[in-house]
C-alpha cells in the first residue's frame, strides 16, 4: 500500500484564513500541523497566542543550539571530523583542515557532502583537481579517494548519507533549470595540478562500518589518465543558487532543497526578496515539527527568523513540538522592516531522530530554549 494514501477530507471550522500563510484573522497566530515534511496532509490552526510562547521548557525534547566551529577548534586530530549528531542514515559533523592532508581519505559507508564554511585551496580526487572556496558544496560519491591542500585554514560542514547516496530534488512544474542549472555543477579536471602531484609512497585512510583501515601504496593512487561516465565528484557554490519565491505567499523550506537522500534532505537558504504582499507572512510560519528532525548550520549573514545566532552555529529542533520565528523576528516581519533576507544557511531535515553527541553538547547554548519566552 502506498504511504501516500492518507485519510484526507478538507474541512473549515471557525475563523480561518482563505489562503495559508496570508491574510490571517486579526489578532491570530497561524500554526501548520502537517505530515511528510510539508508534502502530506496539513491543517492550519489559528491561535490567540504565539504557539512558541512557553515560559519554561524542560526535558530532552527542548530546542538546542551550539557553536559548531568552536567545538571543532578543540579537536586534537585536524584530519578527523568531529561528529555532532547522527542516526542510522545520516551523520552530521564539522571538520577543520589547516594545511595539506598527508594521506588520502575514502568513505565506504556512503556518499559524502562537504560544505565549505571558510577557507580556500585545492581539492584532489580520483576524477581530477578542483579549487575550492567558501560557500562550495563538494559532493563525493561513495568510495572516492580524495584529499585537500588548504591555502587558508578551512572549516567544513560534513554530511554523510550512510549506506546510500545523494540525488538532485525533483523540479516538477518549475522545470529542470530552476533553482540552479545543472550546468553550474563543476567537475574535476585532469589538469597540470593533478598531473604534478607528489609521487612516492601514499596512504589511504578508509572508513567502513565506522571503523578505520589504512592502505599503503608505493605510488600515488590518484594517477588516472582519463575517465568517462556520469558518476563523479562535483562542486556547487551557493552563489549559483537562484531561490524560488513568491511575493504573495511564504513558501515552505522544502522548496529550497538542494540535495536529497533516502531518509533526509539538504536545503540551502540564500538571500532573496521578502514577500511584498501586505497580507503575506514575511517570516517562516509556526509549524508542528512532527515527522522530521530539523538541523540548521548558519554560514553567514543574519538569519531573519532567529535572534542571537551567529555564523558557525547550529540549531537542532527535534520532532515533537511547535517551533517558528523568535518574537523579535516575528515582530520585525509584521512591520515589513526588511525587503531582502541576507542569510546563508544549510538545513538538514531527517526522517529519523538524531542523537546529539557529547562534542556538540560541550559547545551548547543551554539558554536557547528560553529565547522564545515572552519579553
């Protein structure tokens, strides 16, 4: 039986809006209760009070925030990623590289997606050579051998699709060239930089089932003289993403999907015009987080629905409670104080609950849940 055979029967009761996320009944706060991460059946409820107006929040379900970059600065092994949260299908970590990697790396547990938070340099892999800079996604198919030569200290958000791979999201009515054209995907080149790599003995660190093995070669195994096919490493910079938006309706975050895996999705928030219709919500709507855990890594700018969040931080909203914009951000949206967003952030929504590690907890802002309290 299809998982989409939901029991659906739209009804209207009491005071409601004619259009979701727009022209709310005066003095009300809209909350979306939905399934399948904005793709399943949903109901919009109109409340007298903000759904996030709690005065206390106790227990493990509470919203979390921590400084990921601060956490990785204490790592003793510069080429070993620090895992921040994980489940059976996804591992999210932070990794710092200060120079040339002395060994090659290879992940046999699944595809690997790296987002460059800061730094620049050269990237070498089975398929050739690419330069990298801040804001790049680098996608490595499972089994790819790779290494970095960092020209400036580099920090990466690391997302592993355990035992599966990354794909591009369906574009639907938007067509295949919307959000970003696949022509904007860069692939490695067998250029002079690739051909002039150091010869001699090289080692490859291989991760399989979470355990490390070390393979030694008397030569550099990145020695391809050619390749053909449709499986390769690739690069996409957020600056090449052209976000979809509506001037009359606040679109759900799923419209900003960049990569999808079997049990989670990766979205990219980039600067865009804010809704201009007088009745349209100008900030994300309150919604019940019932099917997915939500993780956001803040890369740069000022995130328009959050207070006291700076670049390099991560927020974690487990499924099971209503969340939405902070009071200050909601008030600014109501006044239409801005015409553009200026944040860049990476969101990972996972279908299965994530476990937060001790390393993440060591850099946690434990007052984050209190930031929604009425002022």
